């Protein structure tokens, strides 16, 4: 069973996405900010990280950079309501593999996660 | 120069409300206010920076928040708690985030702050020197008021 770490400061988003991913058969853990995400990544070693962009303390782009320093092969999918190309470009440049726009679409979530998990 | 974005907010809000709370939003009479915003029971504030700056505030009653959160989380809520507030904050975050794409396509740079919740009716919030466009939206779950106080930044300019 693949392990997915959800990182979002919104308790609502964590709850909704966790329900969705557990129903899809994934093992899911959550983190409310980038700093917790970094320690959880080291401890739990998830196969994929679903990461919000707009977060207090450490924003998503910085979190991508920090996660990539920990593990250059980290599979990170951005979860965001900020659909601007410039922000998404920064996240991809930092190492994110893909992005998902909020509100989440079940079919798209499944498709993107399975695709990224299957990449070498 | 004041920018006219309320049509983008109306269409994006409608799209998000349809998906998240399964309801159509009807737009009421749009007005322009220069007085401070007097908060509703629950207010979600999203700060905007870049060469468009200001704030967007979404206001609603407790009753509307409970009705919307109950649909969003498929669970009946009777009290406004942290989870209800988190869901309502996310609605504001998602609407503003998706509108930011439209703004970027108009040639501006824009960054958003994480949503801030202000709970309590009558809280006065003002954005000095920026007019406030008030867009009332009505849904079957209650009313949502979108207050848009945005302007093009003079010093750095847009396109």
C-alpha cells in the first residue's frame, strides 16, 4: 500500500483529501505545516507528498525545496487553489512533479497520483 | 486605477459553490462602498499583494456557514467549531486563488496570503483609499457577501 503525506494548513482540506485517498486504498498521514512535514517525511518516508502552496510559516515552494534537499527523489504533487502559472512554475522548478487544483476532483486526483507513483 | 474584477469573482464563486456546496449562486445588486466593512458572523479575509493589492473579504452568517459546512463535509454541524471555520476559510481561499489566475492572465503579478478568519458581527475592517465593491450572492444555504477592495499598484504598475 503506497504511503501519502498530505500537507495543508487547512484542517478541512486534510480531512477531505484524507477521506478521498483512504477510500482509494492509500495509507495516509497528515501535517499542518511545512516544518512538521519535513520531520514527518524523514520519520515516515512516504511514497508521495501532496503539498499545499499557500501556508503560513513555510510556504509550499520553500517546502518543496527543503523536501528535495532531504530526498532528491521525493515525489511531490502540489495541491493548490492558486492557479497562477508563475507560482506553479516555481514549484515545478523546485522539484514538484505535478499539481492538482482545488477544489479536488476525484478522477483527476487518482489519475495524477497513480501517474506520479508509477514514475521511476 | 481601480480594477473591475467582480465578474471574475462571481463566475468563479458560482463554480466553486456548485462543486463544494452543491448550490447555484444568484448575484444581487453590486454596490460600491467607501465606508469600512462591518463584519458578518464569519468573515474570511484574503490579502492580495503584487501589482494588484488589497483585500478580499467573504462574509456570512453562522447559519449559512453551518449549512455550507454540513454539505462540504457530508456531516451535520450544529455549532460553529474549528472544522466549520476551516471549511469556510477554504471556500474563500479557493475562490480567491482561482480568480488570481484570471488576474494573472490580465497581465498582473499577484500573491495571496493564507486566509484569515475574523469571527464576530460588526467588526470594522477598512482598506484606506481603496473602494470596496460589494457583491451579494444568494444560495439555497444562505447568503455570501464578497467584498473586493483591490487596486492596481501605482508604483510598480501592471501591464
